[in-house]
């Protein structure tokens, strides 16, 4: 999808630009030839204290908990009013992880195009997929009147049971940071400001309002913070959102170490810090790095005040330190608005080509499909398959999505909605929603000569009896997840394991399609013919599943998260704080694994997972050879990839660090996604980010590469290496790169 402005908006924008040049003489901050920093400084100097205060807090714009939608807001997660005197546009802020959300149906019937889950996009290992998805939802947001999206979730998957893993990009900082950064870049290409969130260590939903992530700075810098660094460098988000959780005992939105010392001082971040809704606990948060307080009605409801309004104004009037800080806060917000183009390119409500948007979502889903098992070439299905039984998952209605603030409903409405009940802040969002893209319908379109029947799977005995008379059984298994809730274990709910076992026992050609928010256990695995991980596949999910099952698409997804064989393999077999209130004050000891998140933990403990990070099968085969080191500063390697199968397909060769001087250490160093015809070869060159070869020296506040021998492994996953090399590297010390342009 190209960066496009409809012709209906062209005249309006021309008029705005003409008026802007006229006003630039009296209002020099409107001169677009000046830098964003200079324009923000000029405008900031023209604001009174009261006007600065108006820039640094914003209201919720949805009718929940008795709140009303503020005047001027179009209805969404948040709103900051315009200053028409100085030409400052309003901030119209929408939830956005997977598309333009419409919480509580505040804009009646205004749907959007849902992308596949973040884990699905990460499973594509294709930065272009993340960029195109961001560009699509950014364009839809702009066309609906929004100019800020609460996107860019990059919290690492330290626990596969985390209820929001589906929004994020997996367990590795390089992969997650790269994909999140491209997603942000795509959104902001449409002159819609994106956040990156939730800074930092917001890695579980249980007790999310009170849990404290306990972790040392070295481990933090080499894992979760590195993901944020990489994403900020690539995407240049206008805002960083701090989270609900505490980090080492201090609330993330009151944590000067995180927000000021690391983010702004050490990294040189020049955008603004936005609070999550209900995460500011006092006016002192301003002095600790928060630049704008959002969801102010919620803060007043929870804590009795809007801290960045009258309390902050009183402090600024009495204290020069607070006055200076308020000016900086306001200027940072304005700087990002100028930088992303919110002044010159105001959103204009225009018709949206939802068919084109759906095509983007479908392409992303297709690249995110991960083939986990394919015994005796059970897939792809072909015209010789005449009798197919499709079971379960409401596959006749559509594809499952997850719930919470990221929930997107299509313009036509949901395919199916099942309330789940519950209490608390997110009770109104506890609905299981299926998008309208039906896998059953799509399979019938792809295989018109086959007799395809559907059984809902409620009675496993009935389904198994029908399975005996089918050539192939395709069972859809679902695991619904949502914000504010972690799963207790990795079992498929509602007796689905028993259903799959019964089907596979009745018919050896049973294919399992998984629509889940992350890893699950698979006690039936060895009985099945094939297993495909479809995640939450979004608006075009049904078509993407059918095209992959039938071979129109050769699966190329690779796992962005390890599938454990047992909960006992995890650093914390029981979710800390499970069963308690969301504001429970608990400590979660992340020093257990430190920076060794996911596959690194499995390598350190020499544990065999059910499926490793980076794993995924194809309908063709690929060979790697010729691994060699081209240079050492920066470390650059090359190798050859050959498609030795009979079909065109995409592959994801992966380069890992497997050893450092004096210790074993596994880290993803790089990858490339390439498409090759049968018999085609290509040479690949990868340049390694030096931080991935280094340890973070907390005392010196810099990265340090120790001199000595480093072991490299080239392979198909984190556990399957086909070529290894050693390289001697010299000692190297270097500071963090500046993250902002």
C-alpha cells in the first residue's frame, strides 16, 4: 500500500499549506523548512504555563465507567484538544496494536481491518510484512481522523502464558526489535504518530498493576531494553509508553532510572514519554521522566486527582525546577508532532479501500503460517482428496481473535461473538470474537471437487465416527487469550485435546490447525499427520489458511517463540501471583534467567523443547553451505542457500552465536528471508550488530566485546545447525548508539 492522500483531501491540504506559509511570518513554528527541534522550541516559548499544562495531559474518549467523551474528540482511547490560536492540532489517539480499535463501540459501527497477531507477523521473519501492516493500519487511522496510534508492543515473551504475547513480537530482542521498529515506521509513514510500549519489563498480565520485575541492569540491557533500543532506532516512534508494572520496586511510570537515566540520557531519546492509562501515581512522575499523563479520568477515579493539571501547574508556578521541566515536557510532545508531520498533514476523513487493506492482512497471515509437522507429505492437499471432514474452532464462522484494548472488529461486524463473563475494568471486553474470514468456506473455494463437511466438535465421539469415513480430517483448535489475564497452563481449553486425540485415533490423516495466542502443549502430536500454527490470522485468515493447506502458498513462517515440552522447563513453572488481585504487590524474579530469555534459557539448561525458536517446515527443502567470515569489524559473514526441492519457496537461514570467550552463550545474530525457485542458489551476507557479541558493563555504562574466540552456528532453527565456524575478535568497548535522529 503506497503512501496516498485521496484526491478529495488534496484541495484541503493545498489550502492548509497556503495558509501555513502566510502564518509562518507571525508564527514561525509553522515554517516546515525549519527542523522539528527548532519549531518545537519556537512554539514552546510562545505558550503560557496554563497552555503548556494543556499539552501534557489527555482524557479518555470512550464511554466506560461513567466517563463522557470530551468535546472535539471523535471517540477513542484518548484525546488532547487543539490550540487553534497557534495551529496546534488535537491529538486523536486510538488503540492500535493490530488495527484501529473502536472500544465500547464509541463510534457506532466504525470497524477496521484487523491484522494477524504480532506473533504471526514476527513468525514471518519478514520486516516488510511488519512495515506493510503498519502502513495499512496507519492509513486507516489517518482516514478515520486519528493522528496517534498506541502501537509498537515489543515486550519480550519471557513466559509463554502471558495474555498479551499475541500483541508482541516474540522472545528475541533482535527479531522483536526489528519487527516492531518496521511496524512503527510503517504507521508513521502515514503521518500518524506511533508509540512503542510498554517500557519496560511488562512481561506478564497477572498482578500487572502491582508486580515488580526484579532484574539487574546488565541482564535488562541485554534483553528487554535491547529490543526497545533496536525498535526505536529503526522506527523512530514519537512516543514511548511506560507500563503499569514496577521495575525493581518502582512503578515504570515513576522510574527515573528507566525513563530519564537510560531512555533519555543514555540512549538520547528525543520524543516524549506517555503514561499508560491509570499508571501515573503522583505529580512527581513528571520529574522522573513522564511527559504526558493520559487517561486522566481514570487517574482521578483511581487516585483522586489529575496530577499533570492543577498539581503540576501549582508546582511550576512555585518552583523553577518544575517550571523548566514542564517546558521540556511540552516541547518534547510538540517536537514529535512536528517530526511525524501532524501539523502539515492533518487527518482527513476519507473512504477506505477495505479490500486492499484485507489483502495486506491476508499476505501477512500467509507469511506467518508455521508448518510444525508434515508426516508422509500429508500437506499440501490436492485434487485427489475427495472427502474432507472439517471439525471445530467455529471454522464455519471465521477465525479467532484475542481480546483487550487491541480488539478490532471488521466494518461488516464480527463473524461470531461469544461473551465469557467476568468482572473488573475489562469485563466489557471479555468477548470471544471471530473475524468473518471462514476457513471452511475458503477450503470449499480452493477444492471445488472435494466433498467437504463440517462438524462443530462438541461431541468427540460423534466427530470421531464421522472421521472414519473421511479421506482427510482437518481439526481447528483454538486458545483464546486477552489483555489482563494469563493462561494457567498451556493446555487447549474445553476438552480440545481429547477431541484431537479421538480424531487422530480414528483417522491417521488428521491435520491440526492451531489458532492460539502462543505455545500450547500437544499430547496428541505423534498421532497426527500434520500440524500448522496459524496464530490469530486476522481479516484474511481463513483464506490464508486454505491457501497454505492446499499449496497455493508454500509455508515460510518460523517460530518467534519456543514451544516448551512441559511447564517444568520454564524458569517459573507457576505464574507468579496467579489467582490474586491485579494490584497485588508481588516480586517476579527475572534474575533466574536474566538475559537468557526463551531459547537462550533452553540452551543454557540443555533442555529440549517441543519445538525450538526459529523452527518451521516447508513444502520444499533448502541446503546451506560456504559459511565464511568476510570481516571482523563489524563482524560480517556470508554463505550460500540452495533450494534442493521441487517447489518454489521462501526460507529463513539463521545465524547464531553459540559461544563466547570462556562460556557457552546462544544469541540470534541475524537472518534473511529469501525466495528461491527449485534448484536456485543465492549468496547471503549478514552484518552483525556488535551489541549481540558484547556484554553490557554496568559500571562503565558501555558495551564490551571480550577478546578471544567466538563460535558461530548457521542453521534452520536455534537447535539445528548445519555449519559452524570460529572467529577471533579483538577487544572493543563502545557506548550506546543515539536512538533518535
